[in-house]
C-alpha cells in the first residue's frame, strides 16, 4: 500500500511551482516585448537623426559652394576690367578680398597668361600660360565658371583651397579679354564637418568625401587630406554611386555601427561634384537605453521571484496542511481503521468545507454498520442527480423551442382575426366610398388595425433579433422609389401640422442597390415618423447621401440624416430611447403614444447591417439622428413598379372554380367579399378532410389552402392532393399566419404560392393572376380636383392688383373662414364640409372674387358626387390660399 511518505512532489511544491510560472512568465514576456520594442524604436530614432544630420550638413555645404559661384560671377562683370589701368584693377581686387574674407587670393590674368593684378602682390608678373585651367577659361566665351578640385595653397599655412576661374568678357563685343581667378579656403566647409563630428559619440566620426573616395574633411585636423581610401566599405561604395541612405555594418575595428550617407545634390550652379557626407554612430551607444531596461528587468525578475517564493511558501502551508492531514486520515480509513478523527482547522473556504465534510464522513463511517452500503447508495444518488441535470437540460431546450412555437402560434392566432378585420374593412371601404361620414369610420378601423398589426410585427421582429433569427434579405431595389414613397406618405401629415418637410437626396446616389427594401423602409418610417410626431412647429429635414470610396464604384457608403426642430431629448435619455419599451423621461404616453420599440428595432437592424446610429439632441431645440451603412453593393438599375392596387385594378377572371379550404368562417367571408366582383366561382371547405374530398369531386382550377387547421392541417392535405395523379397539376396557394422563415421555406417547396395573413385584395389578386386566365378592364379616368398651383397663381395675380383684396375680406377670413377650415381638418363631417363650401362661395360672390367662387362651386360639386379623394385634395390645398389672402 502506498503511504504518504511515498509522495516525492507534493501539493505544496506544486503550488510553489505554479505560483512561479504564473507570476514570472507574464513579466518575462512583457519585459522581452518592451526590450524589443524599445530597441527597435531607438534604432529608428538613430537612423532618423543621423539621416537628418547628414542631409543638413550636405545642404549647408551646397549652399556655401553655390554662393561662391555667384560671388566670382558678380566680381568678373566689373567695368574696371575693360581698361588698361592696372592700379585700378589692383585696388578693386584688394577691396574684394576685404569684403569676402573667405577668399585666399584673387588674381587678374591677361590673354597672354601674365598676372597683372593679385592680392598676393609678389605674384604679379608671373605667367600662368602653362596651366590647363587657364586655357579652358580663355576659350569659355559663355561665361561659365571653371572649378579646380581642392588642393593645398602655396602659402606657409598650406591651407586647403578650391579654385574658381571666370573669363572676363567685354560687354560691347562679347570677347574674352582676361581671366579672373579666386582661391576659396575650405575652413568653413571643414568647420561644418567638424561641428557634426563633435556631436557623434564614441570613436565614430563624420567625413566629407570627394567623388574618388578621398577624405576632404574629417575628425583629424592634420589628416583630412590624406590619400587613405575607403573603397572597401559598402557605405562608401553606395555613396560614390550617388546613393543616399542608411546602412548598418561592422567597421574596420569590428564595431557594429549605423552609418548615414548623403550624396550632395547641389544647388544652383553647384552640381554636387560627386561629394558626399558620411555620419556614423556605434550601435552600443544607440541601444544603451534598451540595455539598461534589460538589466533592470533581470533585477526585477530576480527580486519578484524571491517575493513569490516567500509568498507561495506561506500560502501553500495554509492550504496544504489540512489537505495533507485529510490524505493521511483517508489512507488510514482505506486500510480498514474506521475510528473517527477530527481534523482541526480555522479555514472558511472550500478547503475548510472539504475538511468538515471529511470529519463528518469519518464519523458516519464509524457510527454506521452499513458504511459500504451507504457509499453505494450515495453513488446511486449522484447518478440520479446527473440524470436530473440531464432532464433539466432537455427541459430548457424544450422551453426554448416552446418560445419559438409560442411566437409562431401568437402570430397565427392574432393575424387570423386581423385578417378578417382588415379584410372586411377593405370591403366596406369599397362599398361606402361614396359616403364620407362612414368612410371616416372605416378608415379609422383600418388605421387602428394596421397600427395593431405594426405593433405585432415590431414585437415579433424584436423577438427574432434577440433570438438571432432575423436575417437581412438583400435584393436589387430602387432607393429613389422608396424615398418618393416616404415623401408622399408624410407630406399630408406635415402639411396638416404646418411643418416644413424636406427630403434632400444626393444626386450621385445610385439608381440600384442590393439592399433589404423592407428593412430600409422600416428604418425610414421609424425615424421620420418620430420626427413628425415630436415636432409641432418648424421643420423636418431628411438628408440621404452616398460616398463612393471603393474600387470601380462597386460599393458605396450610405448616410441617412433625420433632423427635426421638435421637443428634443435630454442627454441622460439619449441612450435609454434605444432600449426596448423605454421612452425618454417625462414623455407623455397619452399625448404622443408609442410603445418604445421603434428606435430599438431601428438600432438593431442597423447593427445587423454592420452600420451605426447616433443621436444629437437638445431639449426644446430638436434632434438629429444619423445612420451610416457601409459597403452597400451597387446593382443594375431597378425600375419603380406600379402600385399593387393599380396593377390589379379592373381584373376579371374567366369564370374559374376556386376551392377555399379555411376553418374560420370570417376569413372565408373575406375571401368571398374580395372575389365577388371578379367573376369567380368559390367552393368552400371547413377543414383539410373536406378539402381533400371536394378537390377529388370538383377538380377546381385553383385551391386556396389554410395551413393551420384542426385535424388534417394544410400541410398534410396539400401533400395528399399533390400525391394524387389527377390532382397534382392543380395549383395550391397557401394561406399562412406564420412569420417564421422555416415555415416560409417549407411552403415554397410544398405549394405553388403563398399569401401571408392578413391578406389584402390586391395581394390576393396578384397571386391568383399567376395561375388563372384573366382580362383587365381599363377604368374611366376620374375627374381630378383643380390643381393647387392654379388657385395660388390666380390669387397671387389678384394680390398684385392694388386694393383688389379689401380689408373686410381679410377680416372675414381670419375670424370665420380660417377657424372653420381648421375645425374641419380636425373633425370632418359631410355637413361641416358642405357649410364651409357655401361660406367660401358666398364670400366670393359678395366681394366679386372669382377664385373663391370657383373653389366653392368645385368643392360643392365633389360633395354632391361623393368624390372623397378630390374633397380631401381641395381641403388640403386651402391652407396656402388662406395665407395669401390673410
């Protein structure tokens, strides 16, 4: 049997080892990363400042040499050189050398090569006709400067000089009459190099090399003219090749250095002469700070390791002592000694609970004679717990599935009666179109039903989003058509509230986009609807912009901005408004309505499309909502289709026989009401079983099949009908209240078409004409109301005539007619509209205003013919007419 003393690597040592690993590894990794980053940054900084110094030094030299070109060119053009007065020439060059102290000597030579004037007067009379540079200068009639490479002057100091020789040209005949030479010492250039060299650390230096690789200026004052060549160094080879840059290499002392080289580009007349500047710095100096960090890191690691060891030993003893005692007691019990033992401790954690449990277990083992049976029983209980956990897991999964089923059932149970409500409303709207009073009631029912349906859709959409089941369906759309539709929908409401409503669309917005039309319309409806609802005066502005920043214009970024001058949102509520069922603090639900879902769904839809939404608002000054939708693909241009209602208007079928399988009587009545004027014979079935029987008996031209029915549902009935050879050709259109995607996909494979409840007449006819022959009758054009612009034009012309609109008429409008019009716009009735028309007509007759007479007559004509559309148009247009008169 293995005893406690057999353990070589106990839990205490393991804890100590784990503490060291977990504590030191992050420090070592972070230290190494810091060292590498610091070292790399130092190297980049060194290269940057060396490059800057070399380039700055080279530019200073170029400027200095080019200035000497300009000096001798200016000196050679003096008038004193055209005469034969040598004394004058001598005085001129003596004055010049005082003005230009960097000149070592200035000399005037005639065409024979004889020196006729010189700042070193002892050279006057000597000949330079044997010098090659003299003959080159004499032959240079263009006035170019002939330069001599640096050499030592023939003086006691033996300074380094550069020769500049210029022909002296007679301005009258453009002939060369002599040569002017200057010898410029290089002290200034040497000083520039030495200044740069003094700032270079260590034994590395700055050099100025000529095009042959000879050192012209360097660190050793007495050796800068040495003939020592540096051709073996790569940095010099690159420099002599005219390549500026930075190089890291080992020098002749075996030291790792960083060297910057700069090939002089020259300036003005100076072309650089092939010179170059080299500046070096040892890597050990550049990385000194990194090495200090490394040494500090090693010291910290050692110190931290000691602290961890001390801490780990202290902690591990507190943890391991009771565990070791439990281990010894367990070994004793396993050997058959069941005598209870109480392990003392003062721990109030899991280890303490373990020791207490062991003490209790030891006592139970001793006091019971069936300790082994009890242990077996405990194991069985544990298995039962595992089974209970597994059962709970299955129940949780079933609960999640039940949630999805609940959403589907709620959609079906609510949409089914909504189908009847909206369907009967649409039928009543057609039958009572000639009665404005009833029509108002019907429109109220219709709008309320649509509002309830919108609320249901919002809740379902939010549930789908939270469950991660809402998908964005991208398809080609025409954004301009959607924006025009939005403009039409909100124009009437904004005009009623006297708001300035503008939609500004970027002219570069593509005509076709790959986008989810439903979700785009939903976003615009929510944002603009809120802006109109919470704005009582001022304006609502919508800006739609696009940015094409992608290759070949295949993608754009879309930006939508909705700006209002409404009640605004305080800063603390600007995040709350995006939470479900939350509205800003202090908002009156009774006054403004709403559920608090619109902005929540809008934000989550935008996020699903990888976009962002933000709000900027100030109380009582208005709000601005901004949406950014990136990477929207551009598609082929999509034409704006005619409205669905216009598309199916005047449809007459050729007496087909349709089997309607629907278990709810009200829904069957709706379908009958929709089709009673379309030349259709309808056979009805209350459930799936009867539907199958009547399909076999009558063999209809088309079957409308409700999918959720008691007994045999629509899915099973459709499968049976499609399986029969004589019936499988009959098209079956599903009627479903489900909003789940899996159900829609199943319907597409099982049925020939499907309609989602609530079903409208236009959607029903649009689906039926896909399968049944029909004819379309052109409806006679309805007389439309006189255009608003006609009345406005007539009134504006009238207002331009002096005293044509009397003050009494203005008073009548302000006190009687305008208040009556505002009352009608709030509470319309046939009687009130008729009285208003008479009031306008009689006023026009009294003051002989033809425009008002025509308006009153036309409004009465539409009242008598029950033309609701044109009545609404004339009433809406009256607002701006009243503004002109009042």
